[in-house]
C-alpha cells in the first residue's frame, strides 16, 4: 500500500489551470489580475509540492508535461466543482438576484404593492421586476423566470402552476346601467380586446357555446389598457381572475356574468431548468402562490 501524500493547496490551482489553458504565464496573469511573477512563483511552489515538473518551458511555447496533463484534468474538475458548488450555495444562503418577467398589470397591481412583504420574508433574494407583454424565451434573455398566463408545456422551460384562471365580461358601472336591456347580446356591445395575436372573446364564445360577434370592437396591445378602456365606459372587456378581483370588489368594474368561466389557461411560474438558482425559484414561487391565493 502506497503511503498517503497530502494534496497540494487549492490556492495554486487557478494559476496552474489558467496557464495550462492559455499556454502562457503572462496571459494567465492578465486573466487572473495578478503579475506574471506571481503566476510563476505559484507554479513553482505547486511543482515543488508535488515533486514533478508540470510544464515544459521554452521561449516560444509553454506546454504541459505528461504528468502536468494528467494533473490538469484533476485540477480543472476540482475548480469546476468548487465554482458550481459555490454558485449553488450562494443561491441558497447568500443574496441571489432573480430577474422575474410579467405583464405590467400583474407587476403594478399585484407584485410591486406586496414587494416589501417578499423582502421581509426573503431578505437574501434580490427580486428584479421586468415587464413585457411578450412571451419571453428565458434561454435567450438575462431573465431567470416569469409569471406566465397560458397553457404549458413551454419548450426548454420548467412550469409550475401558481393558480387557475377565470374569465368574466366586465364594464364600468355606468356602462352596465345604460346597457342593461342588451344583456349578453354581444352584437350590441363594443367588445374590447387586450392581447395581440389571440382572440380572447372568440375563446370565451367557444367555451360558453355562444355567438360572440360585434361590429364594434376596440383593440389594445396590453391587458391593462383594455381594462382601462372598460373603466372609461368604452365597452365590455374580459377580466381575468384572480388578478382583477379587486377591480370588481372596489366597484371600478362590474361583471356582466353571474359566474366566471374557468379558462383553459392558468397562471404559471416559469423558470430555467436545472439552474443553480433553483432554491431561489422555489421560494419566489411559494410566495407567489400565497399572494395569488389571497387575491
């Protein structure tokens, strides 16, 4: 049995790995922001500790010896494992930044008013809010996660249900009073659309087995703009619950239907898969589930 020999200090590994990758002490020093002499001293100390030459030095080229090439595999794996473990540790215990995308209505009406509660519950997470009506591809962005209204799966993303969604036709109380006799004869109403590329009124008609058509229609590129138009008495919009439940409770909008209709789509927490911020995602999602449940 060979006698145990203590492994060399980890502090020498960055200089060795970077020099092996760049084949230059000078370039390695620039990458690590130290002097070339410091790199040379660390490599010399490492070789003395191991008792083997790790590099073949010449004026033209710096090459690994056979022993150096073998040790490089061990050192590179060790550094990679340490860096990955450190990122995961930071995500769990040290301040982590999570960039979360959502539509502006959800940000302004739901999340931002309660952000102080989140910070108190999770002071180690810095939650950065991004607003967009587009369905963001998290893989191509600096974004980490999103609150998405829709139906999974979304390729390349993890999706966890925050809560189901319900649709209800709404208008201002003045509009409802003035158009009582029209009831749900949608042909006689101005129908308000609040999403580009998707006809929510058509989906509502299919789900309720009713003819939802009108010659008077208003189109907006955002959900909040559509509800703003409904509050202004311009027509009937489809409000999505629970995110707009407070609009009905406050009287800012009034429902045209007795019972909301459950949507095929729901609200989901969508994130990058197998990310080192996984623990942070779980905490954000848990908080969002509580927030949406209380709406």
